[in-house]
């Protein structure tokens, strides 16, 4: 009697008691993460099921639970994958700016508020421009999380707080007279502007009747750093009058 052919999905579980081989497992994990990232970006955390992710990735639902656990663990894995890359890129950019403008640690030296903000934001714009559609989905997802009251703040804190605190401390070095509360408020406004720009929602396209395009990140780059820096400077200048 001829043995039955394995199903098309059996290759995902070809190594020992239903577990994928190591090399195959790495590919499958990336496939699942890519599928989940696109779905979460389009529909949000609550609008996506693990069954939908499995269908999008072409795998069994059980494989998602095997690799990632519950849906929230899958979501965190999606978030972490690119967050590490972003944080490394921003740290490197800020290191380079500091080395170029404050090599001796002379309390700011030639650093400026706009220069520090550019060092912090520009890596994200570059990655969005050059990184492909996966990064577009990721930035749309981060923008959603950044505006999710229930658990968005906690998620952003876990993945991004260290590099944000470094930004604030660097700005405090540049403008030592600034109050920390003002710097944190200004960061709150900066991150809203930054994530809206990276989301590329098309809102400005219709609003400006085609004069501007949300996908034009060079136009964003030419304006966003100066806009944010002017806000910081204006708030800092008001000083004690804001208390």
C-alpha cells in the first residue's frame, strides 16, 4: 500500500514530535511576525485574531501559540523586533551628534535644540524611506499604540523609555535653564508630531488639495525638526510663567 502524502502544512512540523527544525523555525517565525505586523497595523490589536494571523501567514494556529503564546505575547514580539533596531539607530545617531558637537563634554558646546531633535528623529525618517513596506506598517502600528489609553503608554514605556530619557537629558544639557516638566511636555508634543508624520495617513494630501503629500518624507525632514525645536525654545523661554 502506498503511504499517504504529507499535507502542505506538515513541512512546518517536520522535526521531532511536531516541532519545526531550527532553520525552518526561524523562517516561520519571521513569516508569522510579518503577517501579524501588517494585520495589527491595519486593524489594531483588538481587531485581529490569532486565527487571522495564521491564515495570513499560511500556518496552523497552533504554531503561533507554540512560538509566541497568546495574542498579547505575539503583539509584543512584533513590537520588539523593530523597536530594538530603532533604538540602536537613534542611540548611534545621538552618539555621532554628541561626538561632533560636544567632544569634551563642555555642557552643550555647539549643540543646539534643533540638532539634538534631528539626531533623535532623522533615523526613523531614513528607515521609513529606505526600509520597505514592513517599516511603513510598523510605524503605523506604533502611532496607534502611542494613542491607546488602556495599555499604550505602558507598551511605549517598556520599549522606548531609555532613549527618550536620553533625549531629555541631552536637551537639558543644551538648555540647562529648562525645567524637566517643560522638557517632558515638549517631548509629549514632539512624539505626536513625529508619529503622525511617520504614519503617512494621507490626511494632509486631501487637506491641502494635493499641495502636500504625507509620503513626502523629504518635505517632512525640511520642516519637522525646526518646528519641534521652535516649540521647545518657546516653552523654555516662558519659564516660570508656566507654573
